[in-house]
């Protein structure tokens, strides 16, 4: 890059190089557009270093050991606890010891220019980058600027919280020692996964959740089943418990949580998994008439609605559609195609399920929580479908009782599967599954929901015997009566 020029011009500027930013950069380059990718921290973003990748690297050994204990013969071979130091070493390999050389090399390999520093909008189609050496690089975009800056944890305003030095997802995924006692505040995905991981690594875990329970955005049975399984595993699950304050004198030693019922809870560390907010407070939104710190409302091409002229895009967490890496990458593929089409003067196909519309964000968002047991879903819950005005039929199956493959997978298999059927149109609106191994079944559900496959045609999709996927046959048999 020529830093002596007043302004460096590209077709597309991407602010934030996590998986979403890298994907939109890749799509733009594949269309022959020039790209500058701006990163203030590590290329690869939150997902690669402090979220999806390290958390799953920590969970996989825990769940693998639990799966082995559920099978006679294998159970006898599990003679000790999970080796936490080996888990940490494997996790560190997966995050490349928190270095980004490999992912920076990927950007170079696709022909994108990496600009390190804090990027901020500086008016329409302009980005000013404050570089690590204190200088400023000004970039201009012919076609588009894509904001892919992600989100950060929300910490509650509580007395004594700063001195308590609470964990967020970052500390929970890059720690190298196992706290004897860990309190986890929050029953969403981060709270549930980290409670499962750290309990499996040897912590005595207390999980504190609000009255809406665990995984409140899924079908109610999912959180209820996980709460029971956690309790059986030794996690102290407390539903309807609030934290009113924290104490850690001098910032050292145990931390004491004051609870809403007047009791105290002492732990060696406390993780707050209490929500996320967009990282948009310091990216120059005010220079284009937008509110700093806000979620960015986008159309189905992921262009920011408030500007109306199709040059500013917001992808991933910042648009608040679904705070999931895979959904953000889907948005990046759609937006990359839209940017390329606009640059070439081609018409856009923004009809539902069109090439330039993120229809799946509204109808077929898949998610999996890799705790023990795992839970996954796609599309609408029964309640969401009914509130949206659909006439639905709900079908539930217990795989442990109905599916031979589930019983072979785990002795005493415990799980549940549900499909929500649109009775007026004859296709699925949503699917939810809980139980060992279901994380690998959710994509088949996603295909059925996104493609709106008629239930009558699903009857001809024959599952292999004996596999857990035979739950699909049992669901269809129950539907047909």
C-alpha cells in the first residue's frame, strides 16, 4: 500500500477480519473487486480466539469422555478424569497460541490488502485507520464498506464488580488453570457451554439463571432437559436466581456473590455470560448520521437501511439478526454477491430465497450448543410459529425409546426431538433436538426447513439403520399417526 498518497482507493473496504469479514472479502475478491481489510486486533476475530473455536476445543474432550462412559465396554476404559492440561494444550493449538499469522496469510492469498489498526468511518465511502505506530491511513471505497466488527460482552452494573475481576467469554476460553469453584451467571449459550466445559475439567460449578431458565430462546424442553442432566452431572443449577452484588476485597482471593434471596455464594472465579452489545461505539458511525453503539438495521442484502444508497453494509453480530458465526458467514456470502452485482450494474434478486436475500436469517437459522448433552434447533419454535400466525402441529419423539441407533449410541439414551409442521402448507417450520450426537443431525433439519421440503416427500428420505438419524422416520410416523 502506498502510504505517501493522500488516499488509497479500493472497490471494497472491510472493517473487521473475523470469519465474517474474511468471507465477504473473499467473495468480493472472487468477483474481481479490490479489497482492503482493516483489523485492530487479531485477524480471525472473537470466534477464532475467544469463542467458537476454543470453547469447542475445550468441550470436545469433555463430551467424548462422557460419551464413552455411556457405553458398556468403553466405560470400563475410562479410568480417570479429563486431563485439563492436555485439553488446554490442544485448545492452544487450535487458536495458534493467539497468533494470527495463518489467517493473515489467507487474506494475502486471496489478494486482499491487510491494514492493521483501528478503522473508523470518515464520511461516505471513507475509512480512516489509526495505525499501531500512531499514524493515520485514509482509505476510500468505490463500491462498498462492510462493517464486520462483531460484539462484546455486556456486564451488569453491580456493586463491587470491577474489583471482583469477573470472567467474560474471553477469560473463560483462554484460562490455563482450573478454578476449584466456578460460578456462572447466565443461562444462554455461553453460560451453558462453559458450565459444561469447566465442570468436565474439574471445577465445582454453580450455574445461576433467570426465571426463564436455560437456553430460553429454544423450545422449553431443551433447557429443562439440560438442567436435569447438569444436575445429575454435579452442576448446581439454580433457576430464578439473581446476583445483586459482588465482593472481592483487594481484587484477590475468593469472590462472594450476593444473591437476590439474601444468600451469599463464594467461588474462586465468576463468569458473567449475560448478553452481548455491538462493537459499533467507536467506528465513526456519527460521520454518516448513525448512532454510535447501536445495532445496525439492514435490508435483505445486508445494506444499512438508514443510508439508502447501498454502499454501507453491516454483517454478523452488528446487525442483530443472529449472533452466530455461521449465520454471519452466510450473510457475507449474500452481501458479497450483492456488492459484486451492484458493481457490475446487474439487477439484484432480493425475492425470498433469492441470490441476494438473507431469507434464512428470518426462517431457517440453525444453532447448536455443544454442551453435554448437546442441543440444536433450526427455524421456529412452536410458540414462535403460533405467534406468527401459522396453523401448526407439533410432533415429539423420545429417541431413547423409539430409535435403535440411539440406544446403540448410548446406553440409556436420553433425548427428545420435535418438529413443528405448517399444516396449511405441509412443510416444516422448525426442528429441535436434544441428546447425544444430535449436533450432527441439525443440518438435515436445516435442509428440510430451508428448502420447505413437503412432509410427504420427507417420507421418501430413508434414514440409515441403525443410526440416530432414524429419529426422522419416527417423527414422520408419529405425524402420520
